[in-house]
C-alpha cells in the first residue's frame, strides 16, 4: 500500500505535534532543578570581618561600679547588658543604674570611614554621637561634642581580660587641649 505525499505530510505533522506535546508535558511535570546557593563571604560581613569583632570583649552582663578599692559586692552597682544585634553588626548596651537614668548605646564599626561609632540615648533625651578607633594598646577611644554644650567628651574602653572592662570618661572645655576626668567605671562580668 502506497501512501500519497499528502498522507505522508499529514503523518509527519501529527508525529511532530505528538512529540512536541510529549516534551511540553514532561517539562510541566518535571520540575526544573533550582541552583543551590553558595555561601558568600559577603552574606554576613559583620560576622566574618574581624574589624567588626574588635569590641566583642564588651559583650556580656556586667556589674558596674566606680573603679578603685572600695568596690562593693556584685549586684550593688549598675547593671549593663551588652548584646550583639543584627547578625553581629551592632553591639547594643542597655544601661540600668539603680535609681539613675537608664540609657542605651548602639556601637558599630563603619567600614566606609574605618572608625567605630556609638549613638548614646537616655531617658532624659540626651543624644550623643561618638566616633573613635582602637589604639595600639587595644583600647577603644571615642570622642564627641557634648550634648547641649560646646564641650567635648571622650570615653575610653580598656579590655582588662575576659571578665573585666574599664570605661574612663573625660570632658574638655577648651576644644580638646586639656581633659578632666568625669567618671571611671569598672565592669565586672556577672557569673
């Protein structure tokens, strides 16, 4: 039995449609594999860049009292709870003095300027923006214009081992030429 050219063309067309339909059906029922994401070192830069980790020694729950030999037992001073926030990008302090003015600080390494910054706010509406850097001795020194005055203020954090941090405050009334101590606090880790 001999087919006509017309019949052969129709059979070829039907075969193409059937094959095409089978391919389309297979594509609809077989999901396209999703590429597996690879971890990028930039996915969490604050956790992987050691410059963001330089101030981690301050993280913890602390009993804070004036520096010196007359320190009372743990629990007699102010409480400072310092936590890592936002995937390690922010170190937040919650300052809770007994009978005093509570406040918070937000500390971050600014990778553009290469400086550390602290934003301090308290329950009286005091706002201070400190900028600083680490010195060769490992201390972090912040400076700022003092809120509501023309004075300058400076804070220095000293890492004194795994269970102690010293914070020393100063003020300058002559544009930073001379400095006078305003506070000297020692943070002792609560166990």
